[in-house]
């Protein structure tokens, strides 16, 4: 079943609720979906082999669009299971993903970034209808630099859910959302993605138990 969920002034997402073994609710808020997405993760050697087979019958200019359309990317990621409590006006770093590395001959190999965050707010609010004042942002840390660049909101907690909720958000380099696409395309080799948690206003508490970041990179480029 698919429903539309609006949390505060956050953007609308398509939501598919389910629950995991721990009892936490699971919300799939990915905007980019494709029936051509692989059912399993392909290894680097498999992706190269598929490109080799395509090249036997097709001109090279057709191989890249096919690989791109099928989303045959190499995924790398990291997960933090730290129990983190974030209170008013005290943003905290929830995790920093490893630096991006690629064998593709391009400075910008990243095609998508996926976030999976399990979190909750304090469970109550005087005015729950105004949305959640606990949220997460993602930024980029350049190689050799400690400053965070291009920080933007990923998601907000489900307001007063009472329990932990897992939300999935996917940003694509070809998204119709120009800011989202520009953020993904700005990632370069040597960059690291950082996720920060926030809470605003007295009484609001942002608690997280899991943050996962997956970076999808193109191996076959023009």
C-alpha cells in the first residue's frame, strides 16, 4: 500500500510502511524508483563483464546509457549504530561516511546517495499539527578540509511517533529536483558525506539508533 506523508514543512514523500524484526516502523521515502533497478547488488567484475558483453554487439555510445538506465552502480557505504540524543540547539554529527574512491575516469562518479535513518522525537508535543522540530541534514566534507559544505535537509522525524521509525531517502544525480541533483553531482573523489542531527525549541529531543549512508558510483562513464 502506498500513501503520501507530509511531516511539518518537509517535502512530500511516497511512503510504504512496514516493520522490521526490532518492531521499529519502516518508511520508504525514496523519490527515485525504477522497475529496472537490480534485485541484487552486482559486483564490480560483474558490471564490467556486462559492459563487455554489450560492447560485443553495440557501439560504445549505447553501452553507457544502458548501464545508466539499468542503474548498474557500485555501492559503498557505512552504518553507525550509536545511540545519540540531540537536544535543543545542540546539533551533533551522527556519522561520517568513508571518503569516496572510484576507478572511473571522472571527478564526479556519484550517481545516487541513499540514507537510512532510525530515529524518533520525544513522543509528545503541545501542537503536533505544526510538524516535527527534529531533523537530519547531510553535508559534504572535502578532502583536507574540516568545514561542511552544501548542507541540506534529508528528513524530519515522524511527529510524536512514540517509537523508533526507520526512514529511507534516496537522492539521485538525475532527479527532477534540481537542488538534489546538483548536490549529488557535486560529490567528488576524496569527499565524505556527513549526517548531522538537529532539534529546535525547548522540549524537542532527537534520538537516533542507526544511520546508514550508501553511495552509488558509476563504473562505466563516457
